[in-house]
């Protein structure tokens, strides 16, 4: 059964990875919860102190403030000692899980997570019965013209059914996340190569750990399995590290090639102007251009009105821009105007949308 907005538990999901935020939010909404997101522990701390949450689900390794530090602060505040805090992380062993429980977490969800894992914690910690929401309903019985369907997705090294299951069968959203994953994987690969040149093993391990969680969540099963195998070897045997990193790099390259090939067929074939945006459909370029131009103008003025302006754009983005919208919203919420500007311009390029740059200057 679905829950009304008044009875649905409010959940805060904390993760520095926009793809994971997007997947978790999609599942939580389908399970009948109301979901808010934060990109690090400091943002989460502000939201917890200014709002009321039935449940907090947090990644562990994050910049600014990690999940362990966030949990420590909340557990030492009498107001939040009873708040259920769930670690959602790519731990590999029961020993790691036990250590997290000793640090104050109420339970642990291992990445890659799925609807069953989130349903269980909602039922256990938030509101029994909430997991019986409309989780089996197909969101798109008749996909709009030009939007890919499951049969269009051919990705060697991926379990597409697993990836789709994590976004409740939302094919356009999954395709959007694959595009985002390709970009992030390429960036991570470049970072890891740089860290290798610098001999920075802690940075390599942090990058690989982050990549493990998101690769599992999008269904990149072969890459995920390789990372699961590689990560402990790097920690235990420094002498063979280069060999294992070379092998991992080959898997990354293979995955990037598969994504690049898939993108040729999965990118929208129709002009963006032809698709009117509703939930799950493509972007409405005519509506977006003036709104994003105004948002960009506010961003360049470091004006907080950019947040309200961008809210107006969301209904016209469609599923293809949903993950990037998370990035932009998080940047605006944390007043990172430089990152928000970069993300807006990247979104415009992705949508082949020419913003009215002269109008956006000041």
C-alpha cells in the first residue's frame, strides 16, 4: 500500500556520489518514504538539526565530514541518541561491519544496495508496512517515442536487470545514470593514474572504494567483482600492487568502451525539442533555455536565488537530466557556485542546449 505524504517517514540519505543518491531516492520514494539528500556529513548535520527525520542512511567514506564522524556527533547529542543511523557502504567483511556497529551505527547496508535492503531498514527502523508500497508497479508501460527501452540496452560486463531493478525499472533514468557513470569512471581512471604516479596509495584506495559502490549500483558486475578482488590485495601486498592496478585498469578501459558503444544507440535519436518533458520523458528545451539562463546569471552573481530558479527547471529536465540535477542542487545547497556553474554548462552541452550566455553574465 502507498503511504500519504502526511504518514510517510522522512528519510535523509547521505552520499557524496550523485548516482547513489539518485538510485536511493528512487527506491525510497517507491517504498513510500519521503527522501532528502546530503553530499557529506556536515550538510547532513545541518539538515538533521533543522528538520525531523525518522531515519538517517549514510555513506561512510565522504569528504568534509565522513559518516563515522557524523554518527559520533549525533550519538553524543541527547536529542539524536535514538535516531536510527544506517551505514550504507561498500564494506566487504563481517569484521568491517561489526566495527561500524561499534562506532554507533544502528545497522549496515552493503553496497550495491537494492529495494529489499532499503525496505528492510524502513520496516525495522521507520514504519512497519512501509515496504509494502507500490514497488512492483512498472513506471513506464508505454515508453514515449525516442526513449530507450530495456531491450535497447546491450552492455557486456553489466547485469542490466540488476541495474534496472535498483531504479525500480525506470529505463530512461537508468540510461541517464549510465551516461553519468561513464563520465565518472573516466574521471576516476584519470585520478587513479595520477595517484599512481605520485605514489599515493591511500588516495588510490579511496578512489577505488568509491568506484566499487557506484559500479555495483549501476550493475557493472565485472568491474565490481574486479574491484572487490583488487581492493584487499592492495591493502595487504604492496609489492604486487602495480600488477593488480594494471589489471584493474584493463577492466576500467573495457567498461568505458562498452559504455561508449552503448551510448551511440541509447542517446535520444529525436531532437530534444520534439519531446515534451513529463516524469520519465525527455527534456523540454524550449522551457529549459530561459530558466537555465536565469539560473546561470544568479550563479555568476553568487546569488542564492539560483536555488529557486533551478527548482523551476526540474519539471522540464525529464529523466535524462535527473542525476545531473542532483549534482547541481547539491552544489547550490552548499553554496559552491563554481561547481554549480560547471555542472549547469555541462548539462547544457549534454542536452545540446545553447544558453543565452550574454544574458547570463550579469
